[in-house]
């Protein structure tokens, strides 16, 4: 009597598996076509493409799971699985919002980093740092690149705080947000200290030459 009920769930499982495989391929090709991994410094078909495609695959199967259990008439498993799926679907907007904030913030921070580094290099900051010896103090890095990195960090830290707040996981977001807020509050003092050290170094080089 129960055997005929297996036909419908088997058909649903087949559809779910075919759709999940299809979405896995589509997501992988979309990530490769967007060249997002190349912009992140990864090779095509790397961890990012695999992670996103696998997430689409398993999420599709998970969404079909309540329908399969309902067709099998397994009430003991149906209710908890349905609750989990509903909670997951209810949390997806937060996850998507946080991901969107991170992606947009990362692109803006990276763009401004390149702009600031290019402007500093064009104004002769690198040549000046080489003449006064600042490049040796900062480990042989270019001063324009270091200033661009500082701008990148200054922009990305608030973006990270906003993304964590969008997740609405108080147990995680509150301590991390508090830590990042303390870092932001300490940045002016850190920059002032670095500026004093740089000025002292330059003045010391001039006095030593004299």
C-alpha cells in the first residue's frame, strides 16, 4: 500500500537533482564569465566558483526536501525540516544584503585606493619619499601605495561593520562591531603618532646631513 507513494517523491527527487545540477553549472559559468575571480586574484574555476555553485546546488535540494517528505507522508521529519527551511529562507535577505554591502564596499574601496595611489604617484610622493629615505622606513614600499592602502582600510572597516549589522546576529555582530568601532576611534591617534614619527625621521635626516 505504501509503495505507490514512493513514485511521487522519486519524481520530485529527480526534478530537484536535475535542477540543482543545472543551477550549479549556470552559477559556475556566470562567475567565470564575470571574471570576478580574476579581479580577486584567483584563477578561473577556483574556490569562489566552486563555493557559489555548490551553495546553489545544496540550497535547491534543501528547498525540495519538505515537498519530498510531505509526499512520503513522514510527519515526524516534515515539521522540523520545514521550520529549518523557513528560517533559512527568512534569513536569506539578511545574507544577501550583507553580501551586497561587502561587494559594493569592496569595489568602492579598491577603486579609491587606486585613485589615491595614482594621484600620490603623479604628484611625486614616491620620488620625495625616496629622497628623504621614507621608503626604507616603510620596508621598501612606495609611499603612494601605502597611502592608498590606508584609504582602503578606512573605507572597508565601516563597510564591514555595516555588513555585520545587516546580518543581525547579535552574538557575533555586537562584539565584532564594538571592536571595529574601537579601531576606528583609535585611528586618528595612530595616524598622528605615525605623522610625528615621519616628521621626526625627516628632520633627523636633515640635521644629520647638516
